[in-house]
């Protein structure tokens, strides 16, 4: 364990707040919104539905109470630390038992640290919620350039870069060995923690396959299930990949509009929550408007939508499978993997054999409900499965 006085000098308590004048300006901008004509065809077919967005903007301007949600956010313990010039914001909740398994949870895009706040109490005090197994010391950082974390103005802030920062963060907090979990970019970062610092990793728990296995001349033949999954994945990106193409090539151009228009920002973000979540097409049935607008407000007030989209530019080599990995490379760290049904109808539910081409899968669960934002959509299912995975690892690891 690192010296506690040294840690205290490097890590400072933090209270997330938004200047009231920013909120006044936000409401005034919403009142001056110039909306386009409705799209022809079915609602949502060409993007965010006009009637839905008009109602959401009205709610955001006249009913949404940021101060109440700021109070909720500040019910958790927030901190800032600086590592080589990078300001990192994170939530740090210790296990109620006092002997928690260290676990770093990483969100993705278009999300924030708030995605994991509902599941944090279940992980830090599982006994209170009737969940068997160990408690965790939970660390939830904001990705670089999201919310209250800075993003260095350099190219190459990719999975590997962030994984290195997260490892430094966990060591600074005194955790020599720890687990990692995440979905979306958080899955990729957790993967690179396992690649770059395997000796420090207890295990990784993934709710999304962000980094696909590498196929080359040495690869084993594809199974029928693997071929079907790859075809579903390709079909998905043909239909839904427009956002990815622009964010991975011209995020700056897109950022001018999203940073200036609350309506544009909300439309861009909410459409993804509707598509990726287990919503059945009804985003309000799965996510409260209060939470969605908290997410959008965090991006708006901190002016971080453009910097967040740079993840797609900096990680595009990984998306295009130029990872430097071969089919013989494999992550030896124990890996828990959960699949969620909304992705089974979009990207496809990956077969276990496909995931095992890259990962040492020791725990596998096909969930009956839930989607891309798994820990928020189904916090009890997520917590129970993560606890089960790490409890198995703890039980099999010698003291």
C-alpha cells in the first residue's frame, strides 16, 4: 500500500457543480431552437423523431431540475487527481465491510460516470441488497475529455493510453492488485489493462465485445455461429454506422454544431441511448428523462462533447482491426463476459467460441434483458453477475 499522506496530497476531494449562469444560458438557447421539418416515413427511421425531441426540449427548459440531480451526484465521493498533466475525475466508494475487492468501472460513449452510480451501492454493500458474495472498493473515473476529466491536446489518447492512466490511478490509490470492468470503450480499456498490466489484474468483467479477435492465416476455421455473428455485425454497421464514420474522421467539424446547440446535442446523444439500450423503440420506457437529461447536461455544461468524440478518431486503428495483435495472442487474465439481448438484435450476440479466441473466459452469462448500458439498465443483474465472477476468482486465488 502507498503512503496514505502521499495519496492525500495527490488526490483532492471534489464537488461536481455547474455555474447557474450556464443553466440560464442553456434554457435561453433552448427557447430559441430552430427545428427542422419532420422526416418522411416512420418515426426515428432517419434519426431522432421531431415530436419526441420537441417534447424533450420543452421538459429540459421548463421542468428539469439540475440542482436536484447535482445533489444526487454529490451523494457519492468524488475526487480529482493529476497524473502527468492529465486531470482525472473519479468516484471512489469503499466497501462497507472495509475489505473490498478493488474494482475500476469504465463507461463509454455517449455516457458519463453517472452510468455506474446506481450499481455502485450494490457492489460496495451487496449484503444490504440481498446479494451474496464480496463487496468492492469501486472506482469510477470519467474518461479523458468527458465531464470533469481533461483530455490532453495530443493525438493517440486511445485504449492503451487510458489503460496506462487507470493503472497509475489505481496504484496511486494504493491498489496493487485489482479488477476492471466496463462496456463500450470501457471494455476496450479493461482489455488493455489486462494486456499491459496482467500481473496487477485479478480479472476483467466485460459487458460488450469492444475489441474483436484477430483473424489471420494461422486462425482456426470459423464456426457456423461465428460466421453468423460476423455477418450480423457487418449488417449492423451498414445500417447504424453513420455516427461512427464522422466521429472517427471529422469529430471537430461535428463538434461545432453540437457544442453550440442544445437541441443538436440532445438529438445526437439520445438517439444512441434509444438504439443501443433495451428499449423496444421506446426510450422513455427504459431510461428516465431525468437521467438522460443529466447525461446531456453534463456534456453541455462542461463543453466536452467534441473531446469525447475524439475517442473514435484516436481508437480507429482498433476499430479497423489494426491492433498489432495476431490470432495467437491471447489475454491470460481471467475474463467474465455477459451478453445482453438488445445487442443480439443489433451487432449480434457473440458466441463464446469467438470471444475465447482472444480472452481467457472463465465466466459466461447470456442475460435475458438489458442492453448496451447494462449496469444502468439492469443494475441488480449486472451486480449479481460481476460479484459471482470475482467471488470465484477470489476463492481460487491463494492468499
